[in-house]
C-alpha cells in the first residue's frame, strides 16, 4: 500500500520550496519563505539580457538553476522517506 507523500515541491516566480501538506493553506497565491507550510525555501537567480537599443543590461526575471532543483528534489524525497519510516515505526 502506497502512502500519500506529506512534502511536495512548489516552484514558481523564480523560487522553489518544499511545503508540508499538513500545514499548507491551499488558497495561498504567493510563495515566500514565510508562506504557511514552507519547510525549506530557495530563491533563484536574476536573469539579465542586453538591451537591443543600448548597452545597458536589464533584468528580465528570475530562474531557479537546475542544480538547486535537484537539491530540493533530493531533500523532499528524503523528508518523505523519513516521514513514512517514522509513521511506520509508530504503529
């Protein structure tokens, strides 16, 4: 029997977080370090491009590097594994 995972990854707006389903408000429309249910948070990096009409660089958004996505994925997997092991041991 497969148990539902407690922790999940939420990535949007140039940031990524691990959130706890047991302590998350489904009506939250933003993702910040202080968002309810966030147990681990990482901000991405600013993306820039050269302005086509002048020599200035301008920020065009935020991006989470793949290395950070991989790190968060591994941590989330470990949290879910430990949560399942702990719950099984309590029975």
